[in-house]
């Protein structure tokens, strides 16, 4: 969330920049500043009362020593009154702090100066395009191809669980596993340390990375224990560093994780949800970085390069989009989406979002590092990106490499799959 000191010092600028997101923050920020003023006044009053209590307490012993019991007892009564007032004031301060935190959690991150205005993904800015969009020998959507080859079964997944939970079979299951291994191996080459985190997180973790309360309705919840199934490995991996003060020489922290991801995708419909386009459970490799503020945008460029190399090695045509204010995630300051071309659908499919959250998540997480010059704690910057999300990568590989009889596997994966094609099952 935003830092209250930053809001105090840059009130009008922040209100104006939030408008890039189509977020009218004037009323909520004014309310926030009013609560902050009350909190500071209450704290100042408490400090005054505590000082008075301490001063009176010092005199009580002297009064008893001098034999002035009556005055000493009056002083005791006075300290008791002050103690009650201090307790009342402390409750007031805590209540105001809770209100302040609640309001801060409703304000999205300030968009970076390069974020273009806009209302939806139609207003996102294409910054580069890579690879040739060459039609395959046979143009078919992946849901028809996988049905003909009998490699992914949506009906069976629907029987076992429900819509959006497909069953991968045979070579498709192995291709999925091959992609995961490839992404992790490439991450290791880029010096990301692999972790295998829990798939369930508590409420504090969801709040720390900004999924709660913003995406409460999009997460699967186990109400008996108040746990949430992770929508992305970003949540548990970033929370490794919650309530932590790192040494400057520990940065950057670079972590990656493969996990299944779970999303309710409430309100989704139409062609965008067909086949592998949008699932309730899917696999993803995520990369996370903790950086000093001065280096976080260089790190963002490094992450973009990393994702680009993955797509190039898979020989998939892709483009990079800078998200506009209206499409920017709640916690992000700047996001680049990577989209691969889907030949069978003649459309672009998002396969990765690479984002810099600046200090927004770190403020929630209480994630800091010690400044090497002053040795004082400073708020770190957090970044994350998909490297990569598998369903739409699978869809693009299937559609772009279909010959009519087989799916040709990208050469970089042969070492992992042990096969070069997925062929139609021959029947007598």
C-alpha cells in the first residue's frame, strides 16, 4: 500500500496520477489525511499525558520520604486518572490506525510515469513484436486438435471436478512436464533460486501481496481454516520476506517457483474462456525479485529479457504490451504483458505479466533492507513475472505447430520430452 508520509508530502500529485487508473482518489485521500491528523493529535496528547505521569511518579517517592503522605496519596490518585486517560487514548489511536490501514488498502498503487491512459486492454500500448506469424499447414483451434488427438480431456475433468479443470493425457502430460522443467532450468541459468512453496496461504499473506481484499472474490477459500488456494506463486514466494529486514548485500533476492495456480475467474465468459484459454487450475513458473529501489527498473528490463528468450527458444511469435492505467493491476506501478500469437484462433494470448510494484507490496509486507550508508531500514521494491504460464503456451504450441496429422514439438523441448511429435492415434 502507499506510504502515508508520501501521501502527505505529495497529495495533489498522487490524486492526479491515480486518475491515469481512472481512480478518483480525492475523497478517500482527504478522509485518510483527516484520520491521520486525528491520530497524530491523539498521539501527541498521549505523549503529553505519559510525560506528566512520569513526572508525578518521580515525586511520589520523595513525598513519602518527606512524610507528606497526604500529598503522596493525591499524586497517586492523579497518576491513576492519567493512566485511565492514556488507556482510553491508546484505544482511540489503535482504532484510528485500523481505519487508516483500511483506507490505505483501498487505494491502488501509483502508476509509473510511462503508463499510458486508457480504460481497458484495448488501450494497451504495443511496444515491440517478434517472430513471423506464418500460418501452419492446417489451421485449427487447439480444442479441436486436442479432441482429434485425444490428449487433453475437458469432459473427464468436468466429471471429476467441474468446468475449467482439464485432464492432460499421455504425451500432452509429458509435454506439460517438459515445459515446467525447461522454464525452471532456464531460471536457474539466470540465477533464480528455486523454492517449492505451500499451495495454501493465510490471510496475512494474501494481504501482503495485495490479493486481499482486492481479489477476495477471485480466490478459492477454505473457510474452516481461513486459508486461500494460491492464484499465483507470487503470493507465497514474496511472503517469504514478510516482516524481514535484509542486508543490502543480500539484494537482489531472486526466487522462482513452479506451482499449480487456482482462480475462480468469476464473471468470465465467451470465446476467451474456451479450451485452454482460461482455466480454474493451471500450472505456472513464477519469478520474483526483491531489489533496492535504485535498481528495480533495471531488474524489470532483465525480467523482460528473460521471458523474451523463453518465447524465442520455443519459436513462438510474440508481442510485448505496456498496460494502460485502466488495465493495470491494483498493486502494480508498471506492467508489461507478453502475448503469443494463436494461429488457430487468429488472436493474441497473454502468457506472462512482468511487473514492478515498487514499494507498494513491501509496505504491506514490512519488507525492508538496511541502507549500506546509514544502516537504517529502507523499504525494498518487489517485482514478479510469469516465466511462464502454461495453458496458453500449450495452446500456441499446439495451434502453431499442427501439420494435420501431428503436433511438432519445439526443438528446445526434445531433450525433455523424448519425442519430437504428438501424432494422431492410428486406428485399424
